[in-house]
C-alpha cells in the first residue's frame, strides 16, 4: 500500500493559503487516480482505492498543520505501511515561489508540520515533496502562511502542484516505491 499525505489545515478559510500546498496537491493526485475522499480514519480525511494495480491511500490530516504527525503516525501504525511507501507533501517558506524540492529523507527543517511528522514517526526516513511559497515581506510568518494567495502567485503554484502530482504518479507507475533519486 502507498500512503500519500498532504499537509495543510482543514476548513474553507484555509483552502487557498500557502500552508495548504499539501492538501491542494493531494486533491489533484486523487482526481488523477479517480479516488475520492470519502472516509475519516486516524484523524484524517481519506481517499482509498487502486491505481496501476497498487492499493493507494491518500490522506489529509484533520489535526491542523502543527499536529500532522498524529495522523501520519496512526496511519503508518494501523496499516503497517513501510516507510519507503510513504510520501508527504508540504509548503516550504525557504524555497522561492513555485520551486519544488524532492527528498528521500531529512529533517523537518523550519516546517512545524514536517517536524511533528518526524518526531511522531521517530524517523526522518520517508520521502517528501516541498513546494516553495517564498518568505513573507513585512508580514508575520503565521499570518503569511494562513493568508489567501494572490492570483498571480497562485498561477505559479498551480504549475508546481501539477508537477508534484505528476511526480507522484510517475513514482507509483515506474518505481513502485517512493525512493527519490
């Protein structure tokens, strides 16, 4: 089974904010795979199904960003998902808008949601895709990541979300694993 986890904040007011790059990406992945979000399990909204002959679970933690590891660790434990079959998608303020970074493992860096995932999983050994949202100028960081994204910035991010979605699809089809080269 593959587990694809998009980090974000639930609620209509957070839908198009920098912190929701993970949610926006897994929405596109689920559309591409024809799998709908219909269940709640382990503190997450879940889409389950088969893609390319493999069982896939897509999750949007419903714990708010800074506690995303609660859901991830519960899903991994309950469904015995190997670390190489997990990928987590998040925003990254340390990358320019639209830049994508793929990593096979590593620390949570400055991202509280990823740090919580690393802490509660007890390992840094899971793949992640980070989508750059840039750093705020003359704005508090918390206000920035929870603010609505301007249209011109969203146009750039939509391309990055599509690229991340394509990478996830390719990884399942070709590699049958989430090991990132």
